[in-house]
C-alpha cells in the first residue's frame, strides 16, 4: 500500500472510531493507530520502517487534535500570518517578512478537511455555492478562505494570528510602533471620548491598536461592537457584539453592517465600535458622530489620512441620499476628531506614521492638522529602517479634555526641531 493510501485509510478508520476526535487525547489516537498498523502488518498489507510510522502517527495526531500541517506555525508565537496557496504552497510572515515553508498537504481533500474543521464551530459555511468566507478561530485569529474555481490553484487560506503579547499601549511603545508622547495623547483621546478613525493598509496594525486602546474604556460604558468577522476581544463586561450575516443558499436573509448600525442607534450605546467601514454605512456613521455619540471608534483601509477622508466621503455618497459633497465634508469635519494612520515599513516593522486632527472645513475643503508624525531617515545596510517620531502641532480641541476631566500635559505637543 502506498504512503498516500495508508494515510487516507487511517483517516477513514480514525474518523469512524473517534468521530470528530476533539474529546480524545493524543495517547488514545496513538493507541488506535498502532493497533491498525499492527493488524495491517500481521496480514502483510503494509511494511514500513519505524521512522515513517512515527511520522504518520504524528501527522494524524496533529490533524485530529489540531490543524494538521498548519499546527506548527500556529503554535509559533513569532509567526504572525499563515498563507496557504493550495495544498503544495504555504507561506508565513515572521519578523514582518513573508517567507516560504516546506509545509505541504497530501492533497486538496486534506486541505478542504482542515478548512471544514476550522469553520465548523462558527456556524458559517464555505462551499461551491458560497466559495469565500471570513471567520475567526476560538483564539481570535482571523481566517479568510477562497475555494476553486475562484482560487485557481486550490483552496486559498489566509490566517492572521491573534497576538497575545500586545495588551497595553506600553507594549506598542516597546515595539516601536508609537512613542510615549503619542501613546499618552491617544489614550487621553479615548478617555475624553474623541471620535477616532484607524486607517492603514491590510496587515498594518489597525485592529491591534484599536483592541489595545479598548482596554482603556470605562467599564461602566455600554459598548456596542459591529463586525463582519469576530476580531476584537474586549475586556469590559458590558459589551454587545453584533455580527453581519451572509445570505442563505437561496440568497436571502443577508444582514449587512448598515442594517446593524441603524439598529445600534436604538440600543442606547455609550460607545460604538465599527470593525470596518466598507460602504454605505459610512453615512450612518457620520450621522452618529454628529448626533452626540462621542467616542466612536472605527477602522478604514487607506494609505494616508487624506485618503482615509476621501474614501469615507466616497462611501458616504453610496448611501444615495443625494447630499452635496460640501455637506458630507462638513459632517466629517464636525464629527471626526482624529485619524490614526498605520503603515508597515520596508523592513516589516509597523509604525503609526501620523496622528492627524480633522480640524474643520475651509472653502469646502477639509483642513487637516498634523499632530504627530514618523519621519524616515534612512534604510541601513541591514535593511532596517531608521527614523524618529516627531511632535508637530497642538490639537485645536484641547477643551474637550478639560470638559471630560482628562489630564493631559500639553508639553507633549512641543514641536521637535
């Protein structure tokens, strides 16, 4: 019997005797496999060496109790992302750099089995009729799956791992993502219930920063979180989490972010957190900012603070309310206080490169006030980025901190020369 056929038959036998296998430990799985091997060897069906036998047993243990070939990078705390480009190609991100691995699945069927195992606890589905999906694992890691024929080379799986090592703003300072002055300011903005939008490209650290800052929210607040994939992990007790729903197999029953956002405004929220602004819900978001809902936090994909405003403006116009552009810009300027811009630099490090105030409107154009920036000096011979954080200006809404009773040392805004 060939090696591929041996593993296939062992999976079938174990699936029959163990079911899902989640309630069984490693010792029981090992015992069952050893018995099967002994039986096969006694009747001459297989003849393999001890090393190959042990390798097969270890693979099956990982497959039934974990995520098979991906369990090793899942356990590695230095791996931040896992990218599966079909059964024969797996990449990881480590130290901010993407690199190939020697990890392979036996075939597309084994890869699909792993995908099904990952998605089953979420209640979502991915199949030929709905060939792409986003969901979260129980540890908070985010998963995206795209199946053939949309993904030509086989199932594509992208896992962005939940980083347990980043819990407080001091952790971001230690990592060099932000400096101490910026940290003090942004925490003060959270405590003063400023409206903040976190901007950046995919993987630049937006959600990590947002999650870190939620640890500074008042535990007495009623916090409502709207997401299309469970990503944020809040430590407060009074949290209501709302999740979008894809259409069913008949194409009905879809619940979009905008549907949830409209309903949220009737739930007496103290603070609204919008996992990501993607479309027409941008207009509902702006109306919430301008109707007394302070402390709203949101995420948007954009390459700069100015681009973030342009995207927000464009998506607000999707709502079809036929508002003139100047009116949308006025709502943005009067409701949004701060944009926190994230970037992943050439050496893989993540930085908050801009903290920018949305100051107002002048001649129908939104005026931005740069408060803090990261200035890149050079890339050294080892490919490491050299640069520094700079204070630029003081925000015009200092009275907000006084009204909320938040103490903030204004010397942090002293411009660097």
